[in-house]
C-alpha cells in the first residue's frame, strides 16, 4: 500500500484530516504533519517522471475550472491570489494551545494559520525569465497579502516562498509563489534570532549589518549591488550558488518596505536569477523570505532577507546524519561565475 493509499484510507475513515504541529522533544523544532496534502497526485512521483500539464489541464490558468472554483483573494495586473486547496496551515477559529498526547509525553497543537498561492497569470513564463516589473509586482502582491494575513492574531510567522522546477518541489508547472502563515515561529528564524541576539549582546550591533559592511569591503562574494540591496554568496554557503539578497539599511520587517524598495529588491533578484539561468540553464531552485515574527514590531538585532537556494546537489547520509553540509562550490568561486555573466 502506498503512502497515498494510506492517507486516502485515513480520510475515508475519518473525513478531513486537519494538519497538526508536533514538537521534537529533543531539539524543540516544530514539524507539520499534513496528510491532506498527499492528495496531490504529484507528491509521490519522482521529479524526472513528473507529467507536464497543458494549459487546458492547468488549475491556475485564468478561466480554467480551478480558477473559476477558487475564491480570488486579490486580482490585479499580472498576478492573482487564492487560498491553497491543500493547506499546511488551515484557517479555523479554534484553540491553539498545545496539548500533550500519549500520557503527556509529546507536545502537539493544531496547525492553525493561513496558506495562500500567489499566481502569475501567464502560464508560459518561468521564474528566471520574469521581467523586473513582473518580479516587483509579485513581491508587492506578497507584501500586501502579508500585511493582510498579519492581522490574524493566531499567526506568529509568515514565510513567503517560491519553488521553481521539479527538483525544488514545484508540483504544478504554472508559475506561482506561496505564503505560509503559521501559529509558531519558524525553526530557522528561531535559531537565527538566538544567534543574532548573542552577537548583539557582545558587540552592540546587528550581525547582519556587520556582514553587509564586511562583504562590501571584501568584495569577493558580492554578486550585485544597487542603491538599497546587496546580493552575495554567504561565507558559509550550504548549497552551490546559494545567494542572499538583503537590504543594506537595517530593516527587520519585510512588510515595512516601500514601493521603491520593492522595485530595487526586484531589480537585485532578477539580476541574480538571470545570471543563474545563463550559467545553469533550466535549474531548479527555492526562494524564501526570512523576516521577523509577527509578534514583534521591530528588532535591533534581526534583519530580513531573501535566500535563493539552487537545487544542484542532494544531501547524502553524512549531511543528514551529522547536520554538516558538504558544499562542492566555494562561495567565492560561485560569486566569480555569477559576476562574470
């Protein structure tokens, strides 16, 4: 019996299976258990076997049955927004307190929140071919939805992401981003904030601001720079050609960006994506914005940024078993390649 069969059987036996959050008893990290998402047929197909959907079959094309049956949350220009049909976080006014199953040994709570899809109307456009104007429109739509989702007092963290290509987990060809609003702070943000707060306590300054200053002085890992943003390969890159795009002025909240700053953000992002596409055609990649939890209004020691993670390698047993990542392309060499293209 496949995982899909197992979850279908569970659904038939008990109806809708809402996602839940479970906490790792050792690390404190939260994990989403979302069996309902396995109803997507592509979830258990190897990327190289993934069928290509035509525009007629595509649920995201304007005028399709999927489009007509969706509640449109925002629709203007070249972008529209709907709720995710298979949410990892579901919108329900219910108790969000933790409970302790199995005689109080483990910790669990409802996976309450919001999960939206931000869709580019043109079916045939790929992320690495977006114009700067379209990228700016995408980011501005995400920012507007971010501000709307933030009004929900059950949500503590909002994470906008874009999966591009089958190796990056893009199960639908049509270009789209997603916005996850969760009732817990993201594990990565929790760890970053802990480290940034320690650095601030010792040095009295934001570690990200110091990184920006150092990278601009060192220059060897800088890929692109405009008035407001710096794009660079981080010193301890985990992936080949990993890139951060970060505001040069101290800014802890993505959602406070001005329209002009979003235009500059799109400018830096498209420059990096164009260069990646030029040297690595048809690559798969993930992009995600890391930003301050919604429970905080501002922060002296944290700094929002976009991470671009090309999916050129996979983790083996050593990486998964030890947590130590082996990156086969030094960030200085990655930056050199990208700067020259």
